[in-house]
C-alpha cells in the first residue's frame, strides 16, 4: 500500500509541475505588451499603446512603460514598472500567468494610461493573450537619438541601418557592452544586429 501511495504522490507532483510549467510566463508578444525571460527566470518587458491623432499626425494620448520582475516559481510576479522619463517614480503591481497569456494589474496608472489602457490599473487588471511566442532574453527601449546596427559586437562592423530614440526592441543575447537586438517596424519588417548597451535604457529604473 505504501508503494502505491508513493507512486500516486510522484504522479501528482509531476502533474502539478506540468501545470506550473504550462502557466509560467514565457518570452513573447502579448499584444501591446512584450516580455522577455532570461535563463534565470527574470522578466523584462515594455508596453506601448496610443489613442487618437493630433493635427500633425502624432497620437493624442500614449501609454508606455518598462517592466521588470524577479524570478517566480508559481507564475505570479511582483512587477516594477516605470516610464524612461520618470525612472524615480516606479509603479508596482502583479503579473500573473494565465491560460494562453498573462494578467497585468498595476497599483496605479502611468501618465496617459488612464485614457489609453485604464484596465491595467483597475481592480481586475487587464488580460493579454500571447500573440507570438519569442526566444529572446529581454525586451528593451532605445534611448539614443541614433543606435547603429553592427554585424558583430565591435565598433568596426557598423552598418548603415539604425534605430532611434523610443523604438522598442527585443534582446537576443548580450556580450560585454553589446546587445544583439531585433527591431520590427510598423510595416512588419525586422532588422537584427548588435548595438551598444548604452543605446538602451537600463532594465532597472535606478
């Protein structure tokens, strides 16, 4: 009888582990929310949405922020979010793995988010479905006016293509002071190459 109880316990633990793995947050695009997960389980991410159009073609309202969370074993993360222009004013919340996606709930709204994405700071939070799985280790926000791509992680391999301030990228790898990034423009065209880490905002606000 003890043998069968042991077998049952092993099976139940395996099922529980399988469910936990299925519910874990993965690197990918969740609509307007992009998340990167590194080998240690640490999360980084960025969110951006816009609403309305001004006369000059710029969006009337925008909601954007960076996200960071330490590893979690149960699929529920305490997240810290901040806008690159206001790193000293982070907003905390929860990111929870749910079937087919994640649920994000912040304690308060970032500037503009109350108009663009009010559900994120609501009591129930906002659910984001996984729209494209990814294999990147981080998500980042460009801070340099121009960040040139390089074929290799060295200055002498600079190419003509570049990205600009406030572009959003995913990080495939890091090597020293360099990051291997992918950028996808509004037309869906993707460019990949090495840029300097200093061209990106830090993945922590302070």
